[in-house]
C-alpha cells in the first residue's frame, strides 16, 4: 500500500513539472511575439525630377472625305450615259453623265423661232415702225427662252465640281431620275444620280471638350494613327474649329486634314488623334515605380517618409518620356520606391539599399 501511494505522488509531481514547463514556455513565446519589431523591406528608390516635355491632347475620331457632293439634275429625266465607272477618278469639270435631251431640243426650237421674231422686231424698231411696248414684249420672251435653254443644257450633262472619286451611282443608265431620296453607302440620306468624293486629302472629325478647346488653333500640328495601320502615323493640321459647342455634350467639332496620296486611307476608318501643345515642365519618375492595385484601374506610388517608412499615394499618369512618366500629384525631389514595392503597404517600414 505504501508503494502504491509513493507511485501516485511521484506521478503527480511529474505532471505538475510538465504543466508548469509548458505554461512557462507558452508564456515566453507569447511575450516574444508581442514585442518583436516588424521587419523592414529592402527597396530601391528614385528621386523625382523636373523635366521639360510637350503636353499632348488625345482624341478619337472618324475619317471623312475632304469634299463630297451628291450630283443630280434639277428636273426629272432619263439617264442616257454614265462616262465613268464606280471607283474611278473624275477630273474637275469632266462630264460624268448625260441626261435625255428631248426637252432641250424642244426649247432650242422655240428659241430659234423667237429669235427670228426678235430680229425682225429689232429692225422695225430702228425704223420706228413698232411700238416700244411690242419690242419689250418680244425681247422678254427671247430672254426667257434663252434662259430656259441654258438651264436645260446644265441638266442634260452632269459635270464634276471638283476632282474626286466616283463612289456611288444611284440611278443607272436607262433609268428615270426623280427627286426621291435614297440612302448612301455610309447610311446618309441623299438625293441624286451619283456621288463624288475628294479622298486626297482626307479629314478626320474629332469632338473637343470645352475645357480643352482654347488650347487648339487652326494650323496646329496633329498626328493621326489609324487602327488599320497602327505603325504608320500620319501628320496633319487642324483645318476647322466649330464656332459653337453642342449643348448636350459640351464639345466642339474639330477637323484635322491629313494627306492621302496613296489612297490607302478610307472614309469611315477609326483613328486616334494626338495634338501637341507648347513645351512646358513637369515632374517625372520611372514608369516601373507605378503600382496598380489588383482588380482596379487605379495607380499608386509608394513615397518615402523619414527615410525608413512609406506612404501610399494615389496618382494619375501623364505624358511619357522614354522610361519615365509625368506624375502631376508629386513634387520635385520626393523619393519614390522602384524595386520592392510589391511587398509594401501603406505605412510599411523600409530599408533603402541604393543610397
């Protein structure tokens, strides 16, 4: 019985010792975790510098023909002959199409008969054998008949008002032309027999916000890049600025004229327009210093505070210059983190390794 009592006492002592040891160890570990300092992240930094740059305003727009005309006649009639095929170039002043001339022939016969009466009355007037009233009456008929013939001549032959490409033929040879409107290839309402467009140069139409319109002037240089030719920028100039703004969008229509000597560019193409402003200065940092938060389109920089801590600052991207980018929200001589930024958070301690 004595031996059993001693064994129980011995086991109780061992359990007490183990429990105390575990408790002490746990306490020591807990105390160590609460008092250990956060580890500083090793980073490289770059000092923001002021540099000269050329501000650029960026827009998107659509290419259009420099000039466009839907040609027809002022009176209905039959289309007798079209001298150019669709897609061919038509020089200025060339006759593109001929209309039926029955009405013209009739008017010419009437004119010839009235001309004879007018010449006879003119001779009698010289001899004072006819009254002034009769002479004026015949002269008015002669002038009106002459005007009618000239008008019909213009409507029996359709000429090109400018050099361009014949892009649409609405009424074919042998068909009768009327004033019923039709829909052009670019979904615009038109009334005519054919359409001619001047494709060299072209113009690209952009809409400029009211806050930026004062920065743009006629003759200003612009660069245009079309999605169809992304590696072939085209140089152009601002040729027109609307004197009024839209009350809905608060924008003004601006036209940029661009050359198209090779005829590669087509009306309807989507283009990106960049208009350069006068040179100025701004603060630049390396572009790889920017940190974009996952799932958002927001950019940040980690700014150095007191050489051993950072603060996260939301920024916006400006113009690029090589591997540098302008940031309007920072000042000259501020330090930004370049390498190691992905391990940081707002307020994180750092150790600068490139100084």
